[in-house]
């Protein structure tokens, strides 16, 4: 028996530096209830098991046949072939409608071979785009190193460390052996190696 149609939405950005508000407004404007919208900041190349909110959404869809999944773009939903294939299977099995730039409605009919093919083609191109971008970044870094550019964060100068009361406080405690290096790193808020590098730089220039 066909049940009442429900709308669910998914909004994703790769990092917290990106603004998800556009995607959220897009979903709300299309009638998706706010409590039916799943948002997360993570790469779309990650699999379902690595994306908690996406995993929750897929489980919800499996328990709500004849529902509608809405997103501003298919690449917001997934950028890897594995998840696209699983999504296609869920759409077919639970008679869902996908509206993510590409519209596939299986609520009253089976998914046609053309729609399924388009899904796979989009996923392949999305996956290729990610790999190409990573390759371009790698080549850029390789050229920078070849040109003598030092990668990574620049070392803190003695002047900066001398005017950092937090560093000085824990440095003196470490120097007096009242705390260990690990404790200093934890209190200062950095990793042990980074803390050691700061100490070395500070002492070498003193």
C-alpha cells in the first residue's frame, strides 16, 4: 500500500569554511521540513559509513518508501561511484523520487535504463574531477618545492614567542620540570612535536 509522500533533504559542504546556507534555503524553499534536512561538512568522496548524516538519511529513506530526496546538486549527495550505486538501488527498491539537479521518479514506475546510466556517468565524472583537482594541487606543490619554496607554516619568531604569555607560562613550567613536554603540549593546545619545535626555536634564538 502506498504511504504518504514525505520530503527529505541533504546539504553538504566539504569544509566548515564553506557556507551551507544556500543549500539550506534551497531545500526549505522546496518544502522540505527543517527537521527532515540532514547537514554535514565533509568531502563527498567519503563513503556512506564515513558520513554520519548521510548514513542516517539513507536509513530514514529505507524506512520511508515513496518519499522524495531533494538536494541542490547530485554532487552534494555523493561524489563516489559506490554511494551513487547504493543510492540508485535504494531509489529503485523503496520507490523514491530523487530531485538533485537530475530528477528520477520511481514512486509509480521502475527506474529506466537511461536514468540509471546518467547517474553512473555523473558519478564517474565527479570522481574524476576530484582526482584531477588533487593531481593539480600535487603538481603545484611539486613545482613550488622545485623553485625553492618552503612548504608548511612559517616558524614562529622569537619576538612572537616572547610576547605569547601562554607559551611563556607553560615553557617556564616545563623548564622547571614541573610539567612534562606532553603536558605542556596539551595545555598549550598543540601536538607534542609542534611544542618541541617551538621550544627549540625559542631556545636557539635566545
